[in-house]
C-alpha cells in the first residue's frame, strides 16, 4: 500500500477546490442550524396553542437536543468505521425527512416524539463537517475553516426567526409555524448535491487501505500529483487504535467533557430562550422574533473575528477569553431594565458566547489521532449536547418560569467560567499541529511547544 506524505496537503493554500468543499459542508450545517433554530421561535406560539405547562415546555425544548445528544457519539464511531461522508449523508437525509413530517404534528406529544427522532440525525451530523474539513484543510487554516463553517450555523439560526416573522405574520400563530418545518425538507436536495460533489476524507481512505482514492482527492485539493512517502503493507491496525480514556488521552477527554458542555450552554441559552425572555419582558409579539434574530446575528461577525484570532493567538486564548467575556455579559443581562439594554447586552453575549463554538470544535478535533478522531469528537459533543443542550435548558425552562431571569443567567455565567478554567488548566495548545503528529502522550508533556 502506498503511504502519502501529508505535508503536501498540510502546506497547501486555500484554493478554489477547497472553498467549494467548504461551502458544501457549510450548507449542510446551515440546514441543520435552521432546523435547530426553529424550536426557539415556535415555542411562544406552541405554548399558546397547546397551553403548555412549564414541564411541558421543558420537554418540548429538551426533546430535540436529547436526540442530538444520543445521536452524536454513535455517529462518531460509525464515521471512524464507515467514513465521514457516508454517515453525514445518512444523517442529513434522516433529519430532513423527519423535520418535514414535524410540520404535520397534531399535538405537542407527537411534536416531542418527532423532534427527538429528528434530533438523532441532527446529532449524527454535528461533528462530521468540521471533522472532515479538519482532515482536508491546510494546518495553517484549520481554525479559520472551522470559524467559517460555524458562521453558516449562525446564518441558519438567524434565518429561523426571520422566516418565522414572515410565516406567522402571513398565516397566524395557529398554523404559521408549520411551513417552517416543511422547509426543512430541502435538506434532501442538499444530500444529493453532497453525494455528488463532496469527497471523503483522504486520511480516512488511506487508513482503510484506499490509497488510490486518497491520492485522487489530494490531487484535486492541491492541483499537484500527490507525494508518496513510502510503500507499506496495509493491515486494519496499521495505526494504533487506543481508547479515548487511555493514559495519553484521558486528560484531553476530561477537559473536553467539562468545557464543551459549558460552551454549548451559552449557545442554547440564547437560541432557545431569547424569544421567550423578550416575550416575558413585554416586548410586542411582532418584534420578538426580529429582535431574537438580530441578537443571534451578532455571532456571525463574532465568528469572523474568532476565525482570525484562533490562528493568530491560538485555540486556548480564544476559548478562555471569549468564554470569560460571555460570562460577564450573562451576569449583566438580568441587570438591564430596558429594551435597549437587553439588546446591547444580548448582542455582546451572542458575539462572544456563540462565537467561541468553532474554536472549541477545531480544538476538540485536534486532540485525537485519525483512527479515533470522529469517535473522540462524537463522544465529547454527545456529552456536551446532553448536559449543555438538553439537561441544562430543561432546568432553565423551569427556572425562567419560577425563579426568573437572574437565576437562570447566573447559572449560565457560572458554567461558562467552569469551562474556561477547564481549558486553561487541562488544555494543550494545538495551533499549527500536524494531525499525523498527534500522539498518545500524557498531558505532562503539554508544555512542550508544537513544532
């Protein structure tokens, strides 16, 4: 079997072909984020239509994210076994079909069930675009690519309330939420495009004895004939497949399991509850979705800034710095007593609290070797989605009903601080790291600079 010299890909420039692949993967995330963003904007009309209690609301909010949490980890393992692209296409097809069906939910019980099932596919999708693009991108651009990818997530989150402001105005709150879910069926068309034009990870292909296919993708990416490093005999264990809890990786895994949920909670606090909070504070109904969209839109320039800083300063400074600034904004939010105050602080919270996500994602992907990268990332993100996206928002729904905004946002700030401390203490900087150099070494060696 021919073994490729990956420095050719790692030192490549972001050319036209790589940008095409990036846009395709980003489109898949845009569809996903639009789907997930719908729950926040339909929560108010569903609460009115189906007379939801605080507990019912918590289930409506948590159902989809619980499905996401359960779908992420198995998808990572399957992606390491079957390929990143195959699992991505299966996930996109599944959640597009179920989202389409959700538009016909006859009651909130069916809505919860369908959102949970769609969540399984949404979860399976989440770690794959940035895992795949991490393995396709030059080492000097991985963080920037993750930021651009994640920016499309924010576009989807922005489009959801924007679309809701139109459909609910045209069809009313009783039925205007249904076309929002029917539009999710467009993901089926996107799945066809990805199947035709998005490649598999060449690193995964070589690992599974498909060097010829890997060479073709490297040639497409670089515009040059691939450099062959050596001829080796292929075996299924040609690279070590140690577990994510092995001695050299356990500290990295623990760090991700603490920090990833903390960072995702900030995102879910904004995406899921901002329309409800604005409604509770007396903002006119016709303005709620538009203002929620405006606040979420602040994360788009935040991610643009992050995509530059993460390659200039490194992963750890960006994650820690953005998380601390978001925690300050969360503490300040309940102190605002005017619409302008909520908007300004909400914009700051979204700018830092959501924009930190791509730095966390590429940081996670760079912690593990190729044979177990998707597994490690999938388990970390699955745990993060369960704690930060399902359990914590369920509690927030109860606290908003009974304890008010202050208790909820103090909790968000405390968790954000915990995540920042975990990265600062246990994290190992990975900026500029060659993926094939990821070793199973203890965290005690973290102080050594990456060459």
